[in-house]
C-alpha cells in the first residue's frame, strides 16, 4: 500500500488541493479509460471541495459528461432529505455542473434498506466491470474512527464477499447503505479528507495504533487500499507521530 500525508493550516487550503486532485484524476481517468468513476462522501469536510468544483476554474476543467458519480455510503432516507449525502452533494456540486442525470447513481430506492443495498451492488458490478475499481473514492473519518458507514463493533467492516451491504449507523439515521472493504480497497485512489480537533485521536489510532477494525473500522481501508492520500488540517494531526 502506498500512503501519502499532506497537512494544511486551513480547511480552505485543504479543499483547494482536494479539488485539484479531483480535476487531475478525472482527466487521467478519462484519457486512460474514457470515463471517471468517483465515489462521493458525505459529511461537512467535503462540502467546501464540492463547492469549489462547482465554480470556475475547476468547473470548466472537467468533462462532466464523462463523470459517473456514486456514493461510498448513504443514510436510508430519500435524497430530498437534508440529512442525505446525495442531497448535500447535489446542492453543493451536482446541481451546478453539466453532468448527465443518468450519470448520478444515488443509493436510495424504495422498498427497504436490504433491497437498496442489493440493487446498488448490482449497479456497481454492471458499471465498473470486471476490475470493480473506482477511479477515486472520497472518504472521511468520524470521531469514533468510522469511515463510510463502517462503524465500531458492527459486522459490516468484516464483510468479505458483498460489495455493498445494509449497515447500522451509530448516530442520526441508523439504517445505512455502505460500500464494504472488498470494494473500497479496489479503488485506484482513496482520498481521506479529515479536519478538526475531534479527529486527532481517531487519526492517531488509524495511523499509529494497533490494527483493530472493531475499534477503528477505517483501518480496514486506510491500511489496505493500494493508494491512499490523506488531506488533513493541522488540528487533525495533533497526536500523530
């Protein structure tokens, strides 16, 4: 695994670099394979990056007709709900760029969380083909050490066969849909966006602590994906050695 860490004084600067990385990887992926498959994340940290991507010059540097947007995880709620990861990404980014509607693959469908998870796995397999590799997966770290909807003490982090499953969240909406390590770790690039002093302790565990997926599920991706880029603000790095 190749892992690289960049530290920034401000969230603004972190977001600028994240947006630049998105634009660069998009161009490389389109040149190599004709499309850019990206798994978006929710949470407050990526929102500033999405807003930059929706504005010039980033907006005009991306061939949005070749971008295919997925989500690494989602609350099982309709995308019109303000708690939805899809809702956040649409209002901050996707509603402001010329991405074809059919290229936006939200996780929610009616009929129950298990049905939605199974349908999303089928979609991912159909869209990504035999390699099952996202070009870019965006992730964050929660104060409890979770990433996507892989929460401490929950079995989702130990899934070895399914690519997308129903999971349990420990805050807010409990019913979740999440990509699993077998899919997340196939991504050609994983970028973790982490900001805030409340992330210092989980970051210490993720990078410096013993490996324990039940305590710190994000280790299942952070330590095993083939290419990981960490974009951290200064408070999040306070306890790293």
